[in-house]
C-alpha cells in the first residue's frame, strides 16, 4: 500500500515520526512524502545540534548547556530563571521553568524521564512569535498568546487556552526580521519544502529562535495554515503546494 502511494502525507508529531527515523525508512522504500528528509528532521529534533547550527548561520538563540550540570554551573551559564527540557522532544513535553537552584535537580530528573539528553536554556521573557516557511518563502508572522506564562502542552492542545493572532501586531521591521531569520534557520537545518520556526521577542525588541518544527500541525486552524492564510494562501492550496513539493523531492 505504501509503495502504491503518490505521496504520503505525514501528520506525526515527535518520536520516530518526526526525528528522521520514518523518513529514512521511506527513503529506502522510495515513496515521496511531505515534510523534511531524514537529515533535516534529525537535525531539527535535536535541539542542541539545531541551536549550534542556528548560531553558525547568524540566527540568535538563547545560551544553553547540556546536563549533567550542577545548579551552580547552570546559574553561571544561563542565570535564573532558566528552562529545563528534553533535548529531543516536542510539544513542550517534560519542560519546566526553574526559578532557582532549589528546584533545579527535580526539573532535570523530570526531563530525563522523557529523553536521554536534557537541555538547560536561558529563559527569554517576552512574546511568542511563529513564522511559516513554504517553498523558500517566509509566510506571515503570527503571535501566540497563551493563558499560561509559557506556551505549554495544555495551552497548545486545549481549546481556548491560547489565542493566535495573524498577522502579529508588531512593527513591520520586526516582522521582516522574523521572516529573514526564519529562512536562515530553515536553510541551516537543511529542511524540506515547509516548516514553522518559533521565536521569542524580548522586551528590548530582540528576536531569539526557539526551534524549528519540521511537521507542524496541519488542521485548518493550526499555526502554519493560519500563517499561510494571512499571506493570502488558502488551506486547500497550501496542502496542494506541500504535496507538490513532496513529489518534487527535498
């Protein structure tokens, strides 16, 4: 059945569906599929590697270090509060905002329940922005306004727990910079025909890249389709473009 498909539309999040494992298998089978290839998928899923590539490409990203690390080392490297999270997970699973040394070890242990690598990252206060990328073009910049301080798992998947604003109500120069950086991030990770790049905009007006999503949600109300719609691309045409990109190779 897989070999007879014109295009496989991948709608998986996290794990072996998004980390390049499935993509490598489909490359062996020789069936076109949507999203990024095995290499790009693996690079984006590993946040430590992705952030190194972001920095090399000139995309600002918050300072970080990897566990194991003492609370003293973490405080010296990234300060308090900080973010502790699994390095190769999505949907903010296992993520904690740590206010100080007293909560640090428990947060690291919690993150290790979800992954064999844990990242300790400087917390960036500010607004949550996202940019869709399609066929080498940055789409509209959107803002996510969660009910919680962080855009956590509950806010992402519970109706009414977050508001999405497309296009974001931000100065034109900041929107243009977010679009420029999203293309640089997409290219740095060798991603395919589409992705979604997430940022924090701090109170000083500086953008910090959080991560790249290689298989962003694709319901009509998901963030990438909203980014496309705000750029004038209807949902059915977005789906067609994505499938055409898959048939054209990555």
